[in-house]
């Protein structure tokens, strides 16, 4: 059984794209880690948090666990919709977060209030509709998603603020 790693070398590692079916298997493994580890307060887990290297995370969205395979954020500039006065600065705020990989610690990071996420929902070989799904998330859900996307890119709450290119 895999455990949640606290090894920064594993955490600061960029995950790569995965075949959809393998992604589903990884998500099942992530759920097992949370279940058997009795991590009651956990709201998300990325593959490199258990020493993996694939672009998969699970997250508790509106109290329900969901799987995200090969996810990426869509340019936050478009989130303001038709309101031309809405700037990217309006979409940012400071959020205090903790992380399963850094027990009993927390840090403040800059997040977007609203995000749009694209992720894979079926195998490439499945010709029945698009293999990609686009969704909007707001508030706490959006923070959870951004936290996990960061993990997949080797970024966590203690190295995020060093990386100003992303702000
Ligand atoms: Zn984390």
C-alpha cells in the first residue's frame, strides 16, 4: 500500500500525461490511500503525493470524491465573461491552505476565485463524443482544484510563492 510522501524531491516533480484507463487505476489507488490511511480531513490527493509521476488527482468537490485525469487550467483571463471591467486581479485572493504532504503546517497562497478546468473523461479510442470536459469551479472547490493542479506541476504551498511567474 502506498503512503502519502513528505519527500520534497518526489513532490517537486512534474507529472506526465497518462492513458485514460491507467488514470482510472491510479485514481482508485489514490482513494485507497485516503480510505486506509483514515485521512478524514483530506480533500484532494495527486499522484506524485504517493510517489507517482502521472497527471491524475482526486478531489472532494461539494463533498463528493471525483477523478481528474490529464487536467489543466484554462487561461484565467477569460473567466470574467462579458464584463470587460473584470480584471485578472479581481479574480485573485489570498487563501490559507494545509497539505497532506506537510502535516500540521499551513501557508498562504494566491489563488483564483473562479477557474475553468479541462480534463479527460474517456479514452482516446472512444469515438462517442469529446474525450475532454470543461468545467467551471468557484470558491473552495476552485482552491482545491488549483492546489492539486499545482502538485501535478511540482508546486506545493511552500514553493509556490518562490515561483512568481505563475502569479
Ligand atoms: Zn497538497
